[in-house]
């Protein structure tokens, strides 16, 4: 599993920004070729760190493979390019944009099924 991760810098009105992002950008990203899902996490607090956390939110865009990511994100069609441009217009608020692989480990002893 491949994911693109964007960390967002704090903004003046974080609730309005997050609401706009979730209502307008997430539905658009979910239309990109190859995207499986997208998570948006608003950071509530920093538990442990040597430096203060500079982020208020991060997103994860999931692809099934590197090939799907390259076909859907790197080699975009015009509609996808427009979505990415709108995303990049928000880039002043993005501190870090990464791509990585995800490995999920679950505790099989728990009965909570929220995954």
C-alpha cells in the first residue's frame, strides 16, 4: 500500500480550513484514478517530543501500489491536474508532503472493529 501524506501548518481559523478541506477537497481527491481512500486527521495534542509539533492537521491518500500512484498522481489527466492545482493553491499551509509505504499491524485480541 502506498500513501501520500501532507502535513499542514497551523492557520488562523483551523476549524474553517479543515471544514473546507473535508467538504471540498476530499470528495475531489476520491475521484482521482487509483485512490482507495483518504484520511484527514486533526491533531489534538502532542504527547511526547523534544520539539513542539508545528502541524494542526495531516492527510493520507492511499493507493494500492506504486504503479497505481504513478498512473493516478504522477501522470495525471486534465481533471486530475485541476484537482492537484487546487490542492497546491493550499500549499502555503502544507509543511511537508511525503510518499511512503504503509504496513498495518493489528491486535487480534481486541474486539473493536473500527478499521
